[in-house]
C-alpha cells in the first residue's frame, strides 16, 4: 500500500470511528425521558451515522472501488453538509460540548471534503443519483411531520407545525429543499469534472508497447533451421 493510500485509509477510518463513537456516546448520555425513537429522529444523528458508514466502507480496500460506496459517500456528504448549514444558519450554531463540535462542525466539513479531494471511482448517473439522494430527506420530512402529529414532539423547532403554522413550516422546508438540490448539484458537478479530467489524462497517456512487438527482426534473432546454413562470405556463386 502506498503512503498516499495509507493516509486516505487512516483518514476515513479515523473520522468514521469518531462519528460512530460520538453517536453511541450521545445515545448513552441522552437526557432522561428521551427514548431511542426520539433520539434517532434527529437528522443530525442519522446524517452522522451515514457519514460513519460511508467513511468506514471506503476505508476497506475490498470495498472502496464499489459503485455503492461512491453513492453512499456522495449521499453522506450531502446530508452532512446540510446538517452543518442548517445548524449554523437556522439553529444558531452553538456547539459548546465536544459532541456538538463533532456532529455539527467537524463531520459536516470532513465528509464533503472527502468527496471533493478523493473523486469517486465510478461515474454516477446524474439525474438518477440526484433523485435517489433526495429520497431520504423527503422521507425524513414526511416521517417527522407524521410522528409529530401523533406525539406533539418535533426534533427541530422550525418543523413544529402546531406552533408555527403551515406557512412557516412550508417556507423553511422549501428553503432547505432548495439547498439540498443546490448542494447535490455541486457535488455531482464536481465529480463529473474530476472524472473528465481523469479520462483526459488516461487518453493522453501513451500505451506502452513491448519492443519485441514493434521492432523488425534482426539477422541474429532469425532462427536457422537444421538443414539451412548461412551462406559463407567467400562462397562462390552456384
């Protein structure tokens, strides 16, 4: 394994374990009265789990070149980027505890950076990938509103429908949805640019051809049969 590949593997394994360990720690230290369903109803928790899974999968040599790993890396980069942006711009951005730093600031930077620095090994179909990436946040919004309707609890204040009304919640949801689409388009566009550069470099690089396949045979390289003899320099013509 080269030094560069070893660094990438260590980068991914280290931050993947950090994200997973932080989620587990926060679950064990959650406030009294919060059950597992409520805990895993936070988009922050789910996006950090996605980031952990993507980084750890990409750190496994046998998996890193699989198409599904590239898809998961891009999806996690999108979800964590939105987590960081929403927390900073909508939720106030306070992250006093170390777990808040990991979940709201460090991983939302690390995961998109991993995507930007280490281009996916496969070309992802743009529209299909965009659609599948957006399925999860759409499903999450629907789940949150239905869950809140039955429990009167919402993980984020801007989704509290009884408190703010349909107009406010719709406005926030539309703005975040537009951000999702914009960030996803940027991630996919960057991957396409990197892929095109890689293809141009590959096509410009000359293909090495064995010398024996192109060089004309020399007299010394020609085989002489057992009944053939090379004519002597002084031999008289017949």
